[in-house]
C-alpha cells in the first residue's frame, strides 16, 4: 500500500497544497521552500499512529512545539490545520483508504491542542469514522487523542495505522556515527540522523545481515577506491557493534579500518543502501546526494528502482533533492517529481504544464525541464558578501 495523494492546509510552509506521489518520488524546490516540512507530515502521522507504542498525538505535537509552531504563518482567518491522505495498493489502483485529520488550538481555558475532526473512508467511499461524535461532545477530553492511535477504536481501519507507524526516515549525519561513543548514548526519538545505525545492523539476524552487507560490499567496491571487503564485528571489550572495511595495503591484512575512519560519503552510501534493503514500509530520504560524487548520485534513481523491483512488495520511496545529477536521467517520469514553489502566501506545488510534458516526451530530462525552475533567484549582490 502506498500514499498516492496528500492535501495540506495550514501545515508549516503550506497554506493550501496538493501533492501526488508515485512509488518513487523526488521533491525539489529552493532552500526553505518546505521540502523537509512536506515529508515531515509522514513522520508526524507515524508518531501519531504509534500511540501506546511510544507516540500519540500529544507527543507528536509536543515534539514539534505544538499547533502554534506547525501552523502556516500565512494562515489568517481560517487557521485550522488539515492533513488529508489517500492510500492505494499502487499508483494505478483506485483509492483504498482516505484519512483526514483536522487540528486546532482551544485558544481558551486549558489552551489545549485538539482534534477538530477526524474522518476515514474505505475503498467503497463509505464513511467509517466521523468525529467529533456524541461521545466526544459528552467528553471533550477525548479530542486530545486521535482514534488512529487507539487499538480499541481503529479496528475497522487499522491497516492505515499499521502502515503509518512503520514509516522510516533517514538523513544520516556521518559525524554522529563516527563519534557516537564520545557523544554518549543520547539520541533523538526515532534516530533520524543515523546515530544508532550500527545498532540497527546489529539487531538484524546474522543471515539477513550477511546477505545485505554482501550486496552493499559489491556496490562499494565499484565506487570506493581500494575498498575490498566489508564486515560486521563487535568490540571484544565493550560489545559495541562496528563495521570494518579492508582497503588495499602493501602489508597483508593491514588495511582494516572502522567506521570512524570511513569517509563521510562512504558512511552515507552505506546508510542509504542498508535503508533501501531494510523493510518494505514508506522510506523518506533527505538529500541522499550529500557527500557523494555526482557519478554516484546519478545512479541513485536506478538503485532505488532496482531495489523496488527486486522485492515482493514494492516499497514506496520519497526523496528530497537539489541534485541536477540525480534528475538528469531520461528514465525518470515527470510525474515522479514534485516541485515546490514558495511565495509570501505559502508554498504551493506546481503541476506539469503542457509545454513541460512535451519537453519530457521529446527526450529532455527532469533536471532540464523541472529542476531549472526550482532554482532560487539569487541577486548578483549576493557575491559581494
């Protein structure tokens, strides 16, 4: 099951916007246009859906500073936040589920952040959930929680909660991984920056771990100079997990290095490939091109598609990017690119124009047709800084 459509109202940069997604989607736009905020919708819904498993609406809002912090600055009279998500089995199938969540701040009394409405429709268009209901009216405290997060309430549409609760996000920061021991054990909820990446590797079964590392090793040998072997080890003293790589060296077996000695690009590539192989839920990748040579970056779309086609369940993958190298591929459908357009009234999402569709059909790439329009307008005076 994948997300095919997302409508937002008053969410961060977006006063009103609609995005369509495919199995592989690239989000582009100038800095501060809202690429991270767009994919944070799925992280927010994941945190809500986890409920008793370490999440829930109250926690998801608290971690983002409450409704007042996530409400679009362009919102004026109608300040209610709305998230509207449509799911389907694949891009060519009709809608399977539609989930809508409205949020507001009480603005008086306890000043609580509340569910203003929550709705669920099934594949036949039947309305299964319509809140607030008579029970909410009798006990307004119920509106501090969604039904999505409550197993006693979401039985008829639990598939939505299960799908959202498994959303994965990766924006691996190499320095956090290299210096994990010096930084101590603290890390953010969900480990979005990959500080616990080695623990993820360690918790997989030996058979799965060996199989994945073998595939990753084959790829790394092609693009990382002198690297010949990759293995997983545990420290004899501390028991901490590590990755070790053997580089060509004039002395036999003298070229072993641990992850703290890997290049930033090698670590990010490791994290990217492991994440692609790990699970079948929605995967969010933030600027995977960072620290990587363009010759590698231009292969990322192909790598994503290859992994999707090699698994029983085609995993949906959404990437944010600024990279011309990544989108300079004729194999990328223009419908796979979501272009954000910032303005004083909030960021909107541009639809493909007739001219753009013709240009793409004629053989031009999304980098030439779409990404060029996502570049910021920079004055020549910027160079005088």
